[in-house]
């Protein structure tokens, strides 16, 4: 021991030990802080806080409640949802378009789950106009999953070359693959119905007729096959044969809302609007919960200058389905046209509560 150390008093020694302990503690704290900092650089970001359950979010969205869009979008941040549940959210997303909804769709079109990719394709078709679909759906024409590729074909079939843009050739190739797959499997009513649509798209009406005839033999009571024959005959300028076949179908299925609606559409196409209203009304009476039938009836009434009855049909849709954006926007137009601006403001306010980022609100309808 040095002479200086031996001459230190006990108090000085204690002070020195306290200083050394303090320095050691400070160094330790610095090391811990540095470790935590490094860890935070590599740690995944914290998951967003989800304030509502899946069931609550789905209920809010389906019922068109205030804040529905925000809660619905929030659910898409979850990583613990099954494919079926996420697909259920995508179905509801149709009524809540926005920049955020588009981001969600883009992400789910690249999902590893085929079911989610297919549902996202169908959501794009329901949400976006034809001119905007191919850019989102087109890349899935080369998807690794055959079912996804064929869903993409069905979604883009019938679009004009201008609407398809760069994907025109890809659609033709994928449609040929789809046709080959349908031909190679045992025939059924549904496969022949899909084949007929592909043949129509390729400008092959004779093959389309043959496919539908085979489908009818296999499943004689399938109304959709009969209706496809009606539409094809009409497209080929055989209006009388088309009308006769539709009449026979109605004789066999007088209580079919689908056939009554098809009759109304056929009559509208042939400028028989007054009679069309009877058929469209009958379809709604047979299936009052079908918003699509009621919407078409409202449009037909409006075209015949029956504005108030048209408005009542749309109001009925919104009473049954408050989230139905398509009916809400059409009713806003009709009320605006009729000068009922107070009612317009009410509908817009409800829409803003549901989804403040709705493009219609941004455009200042």
C-alpha cells in the first residue's frame, strides 16, 4: 500500500468508494440504455390498437352506423384474422370507398391467401368503375393459383379494349386457358354456362348456343341457363324467339323473382316501359329484400318521370340497408333534381358520419 493511501482517513475512503460505485452505476445504465436503443431499432413496430371486436366492426359496417368506415379499416390492421373473416370485411368494404380503402384492396390483391385475392377482385368490381378495374385486377391474370386467374378473367370479361388497355392480350390468353379447363372437365350446367360467356366474348355465338343447349339437357331446371339463352337470342337479333323462350320460362316458374326481373329488363330494352314496370314491381313483391331489384325499379320509375315513387323505392332500400351507398347516392341525385335540398343535406350528413373520406363528399356533390 502506498504512503498516500495509508494516510487517508476512513471518511475519505468511504467517499471514494461511493464515487466509484456511482460511476459504475452510471456506466451500467448507459450500457442498458444503449442495448434498449439498439433493440428498438430492430424491433417490429407496435401493432395498432384495435378498439372494437370483429363482430362489432362488421355490425357497424353492415348497419351503416356512424364511424363505420374508421372501425372497418381498423380491422384490416389485424394479423390474427382467418381468411374467411378477412374476406367478410372485404365484402363490407364495397360501401366504404376512400384512398385508405384502395390501399387495403391493393394489399389484399397481393395476399398469400387465394380466397382473399379472389374476394378482393370481386370487391374491386363492385367498388370501382370499369375504366379503373384492369390496372388493379390485370396483374392477377398471371397469378400462381388457377382459381384466382379465372376469377380475374370473369371480372374483366366484357370490358372494352380501351378499358383493358395493356391487359387486353393477357385477358385473351387467360380466357383461352379458362376455356380449355372448362372443356377438359366433365360437363355440368354451370361449366357450360361459363363456356357460353367465353364464346360470346370471342364472337362465337354458335358455340355459345351449343354450350347452353348441353347445359340445359344436363340441368333442365336451372333458370340461369334459360335466361342466358334468352339474352343470347336477343343479342343475335332474334327478339321474337327470345320473347317466346322467356314466356315459356315464366310459365314454368311464375313465382321466380329472377325471371320477373329479367322480363322487366327485356321490356325496357325493347321500349315497352309501361309493361316493364309491372314485371319489375312483381319481382320486388316476390323478393322485397333484394336491393338490386328495387334499385332497378326506382331507375325505371324515374325514367318514366315518376320521381316520387322512385324516391320511395330508394328510401325503402336505405331503411332496410342504411349502408347501401349506391342507393344513397342515387337518392341524393333524385332529391337534388327535385329541389329537396334539406333532404339532400340529411343524406350527405349521414354519409359523412359513416365515411368522412368518401369520394362523393370530397367532390362536393
